[in-house]
């Protein structure tokens, strides 16, 4: 007999794929079921066994890459404006399905339903934003000092591979698929084996909106099988990876063998710096949102809270009081603010990190080191008395756990913030405008907030410094990543100079 978890997930999925007998890969308008080893999923809210499906293996990669090469030619042959119109139609298709998509994401990933609704709406915005760019990003005319007309064209890479994690499956696919297809590419999207569902639906909706069949294929299965087979496939011309640094290294190594360019969007250990002159109420609310939103499973989470010594005890207590009030609960409950951790491996890691912090001398100002009886729930946790050399301050926890580290001066705050291998994000809270900008200019991070945290928009570039990765996503910068430049020279002289004179 099927468990409730399995039934819930399958019925939410059947809303989109009523005829699918099994979860497979979405290729060329069809659900193609793999024949590889079984991927067994578990319900994050109960820990019960949920859906199982076969890994797609190299076979789905071969089918998807052949379809992508055909579809990309058809897609690129359209006018730029026509591609833009399809992008707007995709946004409409997504908007029509906000509630069923949010429900599917919530059940599959364990995320609170109210967060999922917002995330789905954002994906529609991402397609609109890049739909607007489809006919506005082309090339230049270069004033070369010869008799030539020299111009550039921004051309698609061809077929790009996108490998994404489990923490924000819907958002990640809008974030990356939209700019890729807006620029004329086909996409092979390999979502996490733990959360393929909403990505498969996005593949379906893209086609429903009028994109050629096979333009975006969604491949279900493991990274070491499906993603690695795709990196080796000759159709792939670029790899965009969102995930952990350890996997990022493996992917960059495999891509280097084929001289494939990569974008790596990796992890973080971001510093959220609070000075004694900050608005303490707003800073405390900001500190909670920075770490507890999405149950801390967010690459930009403000997981190191740096607090000036003069307000350390008072401020940490404020954050801890707020943490204790957060409603942790079932993902589908509308009042839930923080849901479970997505999977058991991650849950075990988070609990191990809390233990390691306590053993190293940190104090549990909020939260608990007790494991939950059912599901992968972790109470919002604040560890105080932490120093930046402890493992909890250096390793990405990727859960609702913030470590509070005291500092004395501005210089010391900057030094501690930058004493990390990561460089994804950070923030400063202060009423001193000059100091805010001074600090912002000195922190090694791709995104930085002043008196705020976590504002992110599709129009603004995003990416990491250091071990948080390289390349940029979002905004106009993503368009450079998804195109290559061709320089074209046209001779305009009646009697051109001899070619030997050119160099
Ligand atoms: P992960 O690295 O384990 O997996 C990410 C993807 O890589 C999955 O699709 C997985 O199947 C695939 N993969 C795994 N092993 C592979 C291999 N050997 N070859 C090819 N592909 C392989 O990451 P995760 O646990 O799913 O996600 C959490 C991580 O993602 C955290 O470190 C988080 O910070 C990071 N993340 C970063 C960003 C960002 O924008 N910087 C955004 C979201 C998440």
C-alpha cells in the first residue's frame, strides 16, 4: 500500500502529467522512463518512504541532446522578437498554475506553501524579464582604424547543461533556463535527483507556451550518472552548475577535459555584521530572516552573525527570542514559517554541526540539539560564544543555525567577515552612512546589503567570490554567460590594402 506521502506527491504531480505511469525525464514532449538504479525519495515532513523512480542514465542524455540540437536550430531561426513572445507566453502558463505548482514544490521539497507561492510567481517574472531582453541584446559596431566595417554578433552557445540543487528547484530553473533560451540556446536541465518534479513541469509548460519540442529537456537522475554523461556529450557547449563546492570542483574538472566554459554558483558562509549604532529591532528581524527563511537552506543565508561586543549579549538575546517564536510545522500548513530540512543526509549534517558547536564551547541561546521524532525538523537555532576558528563558523551548515561571533572594531569585523573561504553574500547594519559604504567596499562577496538582507531580483547580477564560485547569473550579466561573441569584418574600400599589411 502507498503511504500518504507517496499519494500526496503523486496526485500533485498527476495534475500536470495525468498519463505518466512513472517519474522519468521530460524529452521531446514525452515522459521517458529510465532504466537505471532506483532513486528512493523520502517525505521530509514525516521521514516516510515516498516516490521511487529509475535513474535516467546515459540513454536519456543521448535522446535529449539529439532533440536539443534539432530544436535549437528551429528556435534560433525565429526572430528575436518571436522568441521574446514565447517567453511571455511561458510566464503566463506558469502564472496560471501558481497554486498547483506551489503545492507540488511544497510536498516534494518540504518548503512552506506560502514561500512556494512566492517562488513560483518569481519564476514567471524571470521569464518575462528575459523575454524583454530577447530582442535587445545583439552586438556593437566597432570603429576600427581601417577601411572595414567591423561588427559583433551575440550568438547562442548552442545547447547548455544546467545542473541544479534541491533547495529551490523551481526558482533555480527559472533563474537559469529563462536567460539561456532568451539568447537562443537549447537546455538540458538536470535537477537534483531529490526534487525533479517542478522542473519537469516547467519543461512541460515551456512547450505548452509554444517553444519547439526538445528545446528544454529535463533529465531525472543522479549527478554521477546523468549529469556526468551530459558533460561528456558533444552537444553540450557550456555547463552552469548550482550546488555544493565539492560537486562544483568535480564538474569543473570534467568540463575542463572538453574545454567547456562553466558558471559555478556554489555555497556560502555569509557574514551579517551588526554595529552598536544599528536599529536593533530591524537588525534582529533582518538577522532572523537572513538565516531562518527557507529553513536556512539558502546559499546566501546570513549564517555568521557578527555583533559588536558592546551590544552582543542584548542583541543575541533579541535574535534568540525571535527564533523561539518562529512557527515550525508541516509544509502545507499556511501558517508554517519554517518547514523541515529537505533530506536525511542534510538533516544529519545539520544536527552534527549543532553538536560540534556545543562540544567546542558554543552556547545554545535558542534551538535544541535533540533530534525530532518524526521528519527532518530542526528548531531555529542560535549558537552564541562562537569564535571564527570553530568548525561551525567555517563549514556551510545549510540549515536554520546561526553562529553569533563578537567583534570590537570596524577593522576587526571586516577581518573576521573576510576570514572565510567563501564569498557569496554579506550585510552590515549601522546608521553611519560612511561606515556602511566603507564596509560594503571591503567585504569579499558577490552580493552585499546595507541595513537589509536577502533582497534579490532577476535584474541584479548574482554570483560568488572565492570558493562560492565564478561567473554571474541574473541581470544583463547572465546574457553574456549564455552567448558568445562573433566579430565580423566587412571590407568597404574600392582597392583594399594587401592582406599582408594588416598585421
Ligand atoms: P550538490 O552539489 O550535492 O548537488 C547539486 C547537483 O549536482 C544535483 O543535481 C546533483 O545531482 C548534482 N551532482 C551531484 N554529484 C555530481 C557529480 N559527481 N557530477 C555531476 N553532478 C553531480 O548540492 P545540493 O546538496 O543539492 O545543494 C546544496 C548546495 O547548493 C549548497 O552548498 C548551497 O549553498 C548550494 N547552492 C548555491 C546557490 C548559489 O547560487 N550560489 C544556490 C542554491 C544552492
